[in-house]
């Protein structure tokens, strides 16, 4: 499959790379890392990474603006995106060929060419193994910038190598990537330093979450609380793992009220939660998923389902 992907990349002069909405470091790392690898090894190609820019990920890079008319005759690649509803930006079907590269469960098998590996820790890890194939068979080279981006994606999706998805291969890849010339302390500062207002909200979460006798936990953050702490809904993505440090916790939800919906951020230490997310229009990994609800009454129903999973 990796050979087929590289052969396909070689055929196209225009390549446009997408990723999912509300991006995380793996979304940016895999998207921008792939762009950097293609540009470094095929400098004659036009390669773009597009989507709505996420300000909290500026330390990784920016996004290109691409008009839909430009997609004619292009190869379109979507990284780290399980289903078409989560692809950031339209026009993905306006190209000549659509390719999916992802490590989430393949419940929406879109794309003319598809490479899904659910055993990979991250899509950034998959892009590195694509580079390995490219190096062995096509003479590809890694760059310092590509290494920085892929390393960030792997670190982000493994929770700094503590999640069960981390394998021996993951550590081998990370050990190779840090041989390249990029500033790791600066990268980690971008990933993990948080503003004071967000730390205050983190304290609120610790003081106000609810957990039952089976370890099912939740906390509700409505718009008034966000305003009280001066935090935006996108800022809260940095806090989704906070309750994982609580002793005895089994699975948890952080609800974030936005203008038109309530974001449901699910995490688990055992029960499979992506099916619960799918029941509410979402999805994700077995132990890390997300969805949306539109009333607090619906949010309460999600909580009851989580409690049943934790029994």
C-alpha cells in the first residue's frame, strides 16, 4: 500500500492535503509533515496543506488558502480523518483522485485510495513509515522540519508516550526523529505551556467534576463558565486529559458549550467509548473519542450511557 501511495504521489503535479476539523498536533503533524516530505523530495510539485487555521497550533505551522477551482486535476490527500463529515474544508471531491491516510477505525471507507492502520499510534507515525518506504525504494530524504512535525504528532497522540497505542516501533521512530536538528524544548513549550486562565479553568474542573462509585466521571463547562475564566472552546482541548490523573477513574466526559452545540470530549481507561460517540454523530478511537449534543438533557443521556459502560 505504501508503494502504491508513493507511486500515486509521483504521478501528480498538484497535491492538496486536508485534515480534520478542530485539529490536534497529529492532524497538523501528519498533514504538514507529509507536505514537507513531498516538497523536499519532489521540489517541482505544487503541494498545499489547507484548512481553517487553529491558532493554538501556530507553533507547528499555518494553512494554505486554496481556491476550489485549483483542485481540477489534483491529488487530494486527507490525513487523520475517520469520516467525511469531519474533513476540514470542502472541495475534497473536486480533485482527480481522493486518498485517505488514517489510524482511526475505518467506519467511513471514503477515498479512491485508502490506507488505514488502526495499530499505529498516530497518523504521523504512519507518515514516517511512508518515508521509510520512500527512503528504501525511491531515495527519499527526511528534513529537520518534517522530523519536527512528525515528532510533535506522535507525542501528541500518544500523550507523551503513555497511551496504550505506544509501541516499540513508536519509540524507534521517535528515537530517529530526535536525531534531526529541531528545538525540542521550544516544541514542548508550544505543546504544553498553557495560559494562566486555562490553568484556573483546570482548577475549576478538578473542584467540580462528578464521579460515581464505578469511576464514571463528567464535568459541564457552559458558556458562562468559559466567559468567567476568559477561555475559548478551542482552548479547552488542552484540558481533556486532566481527569485521567484521578485515582479510581474509569472513563470521563468533559462537556464544552459552544455557540451552536455542546462538544462531548470522551476519554477512557478501559470501556470502549467510540461507539457511544457514534450514537451522537461522533467517533474516534476506542479510548478517546468525541461527539456533539445540542441540549443539556441530551448531555445527561450521554452521562447515563457512560455510567452503564463503567459498571
